[in-house]
C-alpha cells in the first residue's frame, strides 16, 4: 500500500444547525443550503492552498502545508458562516499524519476530530502545536482558552481560540512602531486538598491526582462500582477541576443543595465538597472523597 508520512496542519469543520433548518424550510431547500455551505468551505480551503480530503455528512476534512495557511482559511470560513443560518464546530491541529488510500490517518487526525466535537457552534478550537507553528503576528490573533482533556488522552492540552467572534484577525497594538505586549493578571495560586479514609493527597498548579481501583492511582478505592482509572483532580490557570472518565459516573456535591452527576466530562470545583464515585452518597457514608480548595 502506497503511503506518505508528512507534517501538516489539519482542519476539520463540522456544520451544525442543519436539523432545525430541515424542519423549518423543508428537505430540498435545506439540503441545498447545507450543500452550498460545504461547497463554500471547500472553495475557501482551495483558495488558501489547502487540500480537501473528504466530507462525511456535514463535515469537511482538509490538509494544509502550514498552520498559517490553515488559519487564514478558517478565518475566512468563520466570516462567511456568520452570513447564513448555519455555523460550524472547527478544530485545528498540526503534526505528523499518514496519507494513504485517498485519506489521512494518525493521532493528529483523531485529536483534530476531538477539538471539533468539543467546540461550541461557531467556535474554533486550536491545539498548542498548531499555535507554536504560527508566526508571532498570527499568534496575536489567538487567545489561550484553557487546558482541556480529551477522551482517550491522559494529559491535558493547551487549547486556543480566535480572539474575535467573527473570525477576523485582531490587529496588533503598536506605539511608535513597537508592539505593546498585553499582559494578563496571573491566576491565583491555590491548593486542592483531597482525602479518602486514611489516604490524603494535595494537588497544585499543573499537577494531577488520580483515583480508582487500579494500584497505579494516587488514591486507591477498591470497590466494584469504581472504575480502574475513575477520575483525575487537577489545577490549571488557577481553577480546580475534576476530569471524569469512568463508565459508572461520579456524584459531586459542592454544598447541601448543589449535587451534580458527571460521566466522562470535566467539572470545575469550588470551595469544599464531597466526591462519590459510582453511586450517590448518603449521610455518614465513608466511601466518599472529601476535597477542599485553599489559598497558597
């Protein structure tokens, strides 16, 4: 099988809004608008030197030689879609891909798909490697959104998005020919204290504390309803969060009237509370984790 390995920027744009459009204007008219939207994105990709790979349903997967080319295409796509009834979830990533049988394969493609599916309608999510492949001028058009976890990935990723909502590149602020660096206020330093029975751990910025049945976890909970790698505590950008990746889910209580159930998603933690993996807790339950966020 002929195949080629290359470094490339990958763009995946998934059109959203087609379902209400079909209901509102009928199948034939809606199909025409969706087709026109996909054709427009393909034309923009070609205008900026991209290579259209394929379309599955309502999405467009494309390849570019550089992040610069892909970013210009995405900015134009974002501007164009604001004029119509449809929007798109867009992911951008950069790295090594394998091209074979008229398609592209590899982890870069998978991460791009996760970025696209995580984005809100009309939003562009951009990876750290894509950001690093841009010039300083193009980087100024982006802002750091947060660290995110993606299904099947252990580490957190820095994720960026466009500074403006309409996809236009933000101009640099300059005075007498010198670019002024815009500095953000550093996030507060916090410490997350976690306890389970006689086990206790602390978590600081960019650290991870895992819990589950596996002996590899930082906190081991040997109950059959708990997954081997149930969830992870972490702190990033001054925010504490729980990264839940279990099959049974987790109940999170941050006050007497604030209990939520999460499964395979992230949740921000505030103050202090109780984490009950796999089942709802009851008063006096010892099979729960307690957490507290403290300053410093």
